[in-house]
C-alpha cells in the first residue's frame, strides 16, 4: 500500500511540476505580450476572483502537512490553484476567457455567455485600440489548460490527502525505528513476528515469576519447618542441660536430693518406704547407713547418667555429622542424577533429531532413487525406441537396396551419370545436417550424463553424511551409557558409606552391637535395615538391664534418651526410604539404558538398510553407465544408419523421379506407338525414336527447319555440319572427361564420408575439405555451364537456385549459431540456478545451525536455572547446618542466627531475582538476535527464490526463442526442399538438353548419310518442294532403316495424303512456350489450369488428363 502511495505521489508530483512550469511560462508570455494596455486594467476591474484565491491559498498550508518526501502543497498553492474555484462562476471577467472569447468570435463558434460578456467588454472598450493577437502556441497551451482545469482540482485534492498520509506514515515509521527493530510499514510479517516475540517474552517472564514464587513459597515452608525442628532440638538440648545441671548438684544436702528425687521417682519407692515403716520401727541408727548407701548408689547412678549423657551427645553429634554427610552425598547424587538426566534427555533429543534427519535423508534418497529409476526406465524406453528405429532403418535399408538394385537393373548407368552432381550436392547437405544433429545429440547426452553424475554424487555425499551422523550419535550414546554406569557405581559407593548407623553405647553390650552391625553391613542392604532397626531395641535392652535403684532415681533421663533414640530411628528410616527411592531410580535408569540399547539395535538395522540402499545406488549407477555406453553405441550406429538411409532415400528419390519420368515417357511412347501403328506397319523399330521425339518436340522443330534449309542448300551445308559434328564430338569428349572427373570426385567424396564416419573428432578439418570440394564442384559446374552454350537460361536458373540454396544454408548456419549461443546462455543460466540453489541450501543449513544454537542456548539456560536451584538448595542446607550448630548456644545466638538467616535469604532472593531477570533479558536478546538472523536468512532465501523465478522466466523466454528458431529452421528446411525440387527439375531439364545433344549427333549422322543420297534425291526434292514440310516431318520421325527404305522407294512416301499432314500440323513454338510455362510454374493450381491446353495440343484423353492432375497433386 505504501509503495502504491509513493508511486501515485511521484506521478502527481511530476504532473503538477509540469503544469506549474507551463503556467509560469504562459503567465510570463502573457505579461510580456500584454504590456501596460488599458485592457489589462479593465481585466483587473472585471476579474476580482484573484483576490479570494490568495485568501484561500493562504489557508491551504494548514490542510496538508509539509513533512513529505515530495513538495508541500503549500509551496505551490499560492502560485497556481485552480481546483478550489471550479464551483464559482467568476471566470467571466478573467483575461484568459476573454482571449478565448475573442478567438471564438473570430472563428464563429463561441458560447452564449461568452459572447454576451465579450460583447459587453467590446462595448465598454469601443474606443480602445485592439490588443495584439495571441500566438497559436499560447492558444494551444491555453486550450490544454482549460482541459486540465477540471482534473487539476481532483489531482490536487488527492495529492493533499496522499501528502497528509505520507507525513503520518513517516512519523509512524520514525517511532517504529526508534522503538522497534522494524524500518517501514511494508513489513507486516516482521511486525507480527515482533509482537509474537513480545508475547512470548512476557509469557516466559510470567512463567519464570510463577516458578520463582513457587520456589520461594516452598523455601519459606521448608525454612519454617527447619526453624520448628531447630526450636525442638534447642528445647531438648536445654532439657538435657537442665537435667545434667540437676545431677551435678553436691550430695551434702541429702534432704534436698531426696525431696528433689521424690517427686521424680516412681511409685515403687513410696511403696517400699511404706513397707519398711510397717515392718520395722523408725530408728536413726539403722536409717543413717541405709541413707548413706542410697546416696552412694544415687551418686553412682548420676555418674553413670552423666557418662551416658556424654556418650549420647557424642552419638548425636556423630549421627548429625553422618546425617549431614549423607545429605551432602544425597545432594551430590541428586545433582549428578539431574545432570545425567539432562544429558540423557539432551542426547535423546539429539538422537531423535538425528533419527528424524536420517529418516528425512533416507526419504530423500529413496525419492532420488525413484527418480533415478524413472530416468533409467526412460532411458530403457529410449533404448528400445532406438532399437525399433534401428530395426526400421535396417528394414528401410534392405528395401531401398532392393529398389536400388531393381532401378539400377532397369535404368542402368545412364541415371548414375545424370544424377552425379545432384547426389554430390545432396550428400554435402546431408553431411552438414548430420554434423549439426550429431553435435546436438552429443551436447544433450553430455548434459544428461553431467546431471546424472551430479545426482549420484549428491546421493553418495548424503549417504556419507547420514553415516557420520549415525556414528556420532552412537558414540554419544556410548558416552552417556558410560557416564550413567560410572554414576551408578559412585552412588552405590556413597550409599554404602552413608548407610552406617550411629552407635548407641548405653551399656556394656553396645560394642558387641557395633560389631554385629559391621558384619551385617557386609551382607547387603537388607542387613543394613535390620541392623538399623536393632540398634534402638538393643539400647532399650541395655537401659532395661540397669538396676532398679537407677530406674528409681532417673526415669526422666531415661525417657529423654528413649526419645532421642526413637528420633534417630525415624531419621534412619527416612534415610532407608530415600535409599530405596534411589534404587528405584537406578532401576528406571537401567530400563532406560535397555531402551537405548533397543534404539541402538534399530539404528544398526537402519545402517544395514542404508548400506543396502547404497549398494542399490551403486548397482543403479553401474547400470546407468552401461546404459549410457549402450546409448552412445546405438547413437553412433543410428548416425551411421541415418547417413546410409539418407543416401538411400536421396537415391530412391532420384530413381523415383527418373522412374516417374521414364513411366511418363513410356506412356507417351505407347500412345505414339499406337498412333504410328495405324499409320505404319513398322511400329516396333520406331518406338525409341518416337519417345525421344515426343520429349524434345520444341528443339526438334528448330532442327527440322534447319534440316529443311540444309536440304534446300544440300552440299554447301554438309561441310558446316561436319565441322559441327567435330565440335560436338569434342564437346562429347569433354563431357565424358568431366563425367570421369565427377566420378573421381564422387569416389573422393565417399572416401571423405568414410573418414568423417571414422574420425569424428576431426570434424572441422573435414568441413574444410567439404567446403573445398563444394568450391571445386561449383567451379566445375560453372565450367560445364560455360561449355554448354545452348542451355544458358537453365544455367541462370541453376545459379539462382544455388544462390537461394546458399542463402538457406547460411540462414541455417546462422540459426545453428543462434541455437548454440542460446544453449550457452541456457548453460550459464543453469549454472547460476545451481549456484543460487547452493546458496539457498547453505542458507538453510545456516538457519538449521542457528536453530540448533537456539536449542543449545535454551538447554544452557535450563541448566543454569537448575544450577541456581541446586546452589540455593546447598545454601539452604548450609543455613540449616549453621542453625543446628548455633542452636546449642543461647537464645541471643539464636536471634542473631535468625537475623543473619533473614538477611541471607533476602540477599539470596534479591540475587536470584537479579540473576533470573538478567538471564531472561540475555535470553530474550539472544533470541531476538537469532530471530533477526533467521529473518535475514529467510529474506535471502526469498531473494534467491525470486532470482530463481526470474531465471526460470528467462529460461522460458529462451526456450520460446529456441522454438521460434526451430520453427524458422523448419521453414528454411522446407524452403531448401522446395529449392531442391526446383534444382531437380532443372537437372531434369539439363538431362533433356543432354539427350537433345545426343539426338543432334544422331541427326547429324543421318544427315551425313542423307548427303550421300542427296544426289539421287535432287530430282525428287525439286518435284516435292511444295510438300517439303510433310516429307521433312516424316523423315524426322523415321529411323536409319526408314531413311534407307525411303531412298530406295521414294514414291510410296510421297503418296501420303496432304489432308492428314495438314490436320496433324502442330504449332511447335506455342507448344514450347506452354511447356516452358508449365515447367516454370510452382503453383499446382496454375499447372492444373495448363493441363487442358496441353491436352488440346498433344491430344490427351481423359485418362491422360487424370494422370497429369494426379502427378501434379502428388508433388
């Protein structure tokens, strides 16, 4: 749309600028012509419409913006604005209509209103002198301006609208360039893509925010749970510390100890004291040693409890350290597992992509194989067609050879002598045509071979690429398997290290339980669980083995210890559950590895299929080369057969023409024989002479007139006849010599033909030899034509026909050059198309590489986010550890820890948010850059496709030109064929002239014989002068024997009635002219019109006329 507006705006600018220039020129000329005449003042008085024009034009700049590429309408509105005053009928008093009105008055074709206004103006200015006349150029321009006035308003209005739109569009484009990567409105697809990118970016940011908020909530929950656990642990530690402080109070104040111990002791001590009070009376002497013993026992128990508390604390610290190490190992294993999982997913994705690529390449290879098979089938079909043509050519050769043998047997050597020159010319033309055909076929075969070899090489390269990709995928899969195996081994070792439970040495049986646990660890994982479950029970048994006096004095301490043991037991059970979960994950990994093995097997199967396809390709390539060799051999054989077939066809055509001429002559001979059978009894001896006499009637008529004169003159003419006979003998000898030279040249031409067939590489040299032979043939033909004085007209016709033939050959050579040039252009265009296709493939590969880079960067982003999560988890674990360590300290330390942890959480949160935002921005920037690259690549691809389409259109035009040239070549061939037919007719005429010379020699020999018998016939000639014509006609139709018989018996020949002679007299001059017209005409209709004239002259029957018409229509 914007481009269309720009085009409209440019056209309007150009048109308006032209009109402005014309208006300024006309205004200057009118001002210079008008001068300071009173008409000017009157026109000012009569035309006040110029004042409102300026007012209106003063407002016009506000209607259109002045920020366009073209001129602002406000720049030329004040100078010349027509369209806004079209509606006002105030043109009556302006000078221009006045001039037009004056013009109209002069010509007598003005309008009514114009006449009235002009009449008023003339009445007002009756005394003023007449104004100078306006020149015709200005009048024509004024007429053009009048025609343009109604259009100008519309153009100006549309231009203002377009100018305003252009200004708005430019402002919008400037904002687009500032805020977006776009440059103009003419890229809607890029704008939609930019909006889609913004939407994708916002969606990604929202997803990241949601994920981060979820993780933050989870971390807050975990922190709350950890704080609760820390509080509980600190409370337990405070309780234990209080108990330890209560146990460490000095034993001097026994009453305080008993009072403190009494409320905590169980109900058994109260029952025992009551029993002692019941059994015995109270006495201090007996009570003191008992109390002392109880004090000693309680002190002993307190010491034991302190020891047990210390051992429990140690065990708790050991258990916490082991739990921390186990958590660390778990975290490392989970990180390793996640990394291996990511690697595995990445490898799987890459494997899937490569499998898809392999599948696509296999499909492409299969399609190319199908195309290659189709081409092979086509070539086989062509081969079969060539074999068929070969068989047909052989059959034609056999048939033509048989016809040649028959015609040679019928005609003999006369036809060979008559058609030597024609055969030479035809063979030369045929050789040139065959050379052109062979070059064309060789170039086409080379092109096909190049295309097929390129296809095979492309297929081989693609197969190599597919094999390399498959090998890389297999190597990567093997590396992933090795990494998974190493990870599983490391996990087993870590689990074996971290599954050692903390010792619980409450009594003396604790070391034995540790030994049992160590032995059971070697047994397996089930034994580990049993040992973990046994440790608290053994601790309970050891606590149960204590003396009843200890149980009486410290039950709260025992309960606390049992609680800690149960808590340790729950922690160990959780760890066992985590270990089982890890085992299940390892089992899943094993299943996944099995699946990978299956996929590897499938890839091996695919590899075998690719190898089979490669082998099939090689087989097809070998078959293709064999087929190519066979095709080349067949083409060579076809060329040789075509040459021989062309030779035979030309010979057959020549023989057919000769045969047709012979058949016509035989028909005429038969008709003449029938006529002479009625007249004479000796028809058998006169048939040959009659056929020759009918063919050469016109020349014979002249010779008969000469013979009449010779008969009248008799003896003085005999010497001249002898001289002429000698000259004719010389000419005959020269003709025989030339015929021998022609035979020799024909043999040489055959040798050259064999050399051309055997040495096609030396075509240029042979062409030169053929040209020299043609020149020699032309020279010999010119010499022969110079010798033949009687056939000058035929020589001229031959020269004209040969010049036409040369022109046709030159035109054919020009067409061949044009064809070669066009083929070179086609090759260049194909090369450019191949280069463009390579560029398109390169761009596609670059786009694929960019897509792979995008995928890799997205994977890196995922890995970085996962690493951030793991780092945050590690930092949380460190915070938990710090909290657990600092929980042993006072509440002040706890508050400081809480503050520090809050600050650390805030810092981590801020850092995580900053990293997420920076990663998101970087990722969006990289995505935009990559999409821009992809867009550029797509533009380049579209440009390449457009170039390809242009090349295809140019190739179509070249093909069309080639078709036109082929059509012209066909027309030229047709014209050449017509010229050849004309040449054949002229050669027939030459043969007829040679036959006439032979007949003249025979007649001269007869005249010599007649000279001998002239003395005897002088009396008879004097008596028969009145009937000389009849006697001469009869003598011309008689042979040697008839002449002898006529000499012996002159009286019966003289007795032929004169009425028959008068009836049979024919105007031979008219007949000659009619025959010449018939032979010179090429139009069949005109020849058919001449048939009845010839029928009247030669006494044709209906059958004869039908034969003539059939022969003409068959040409």
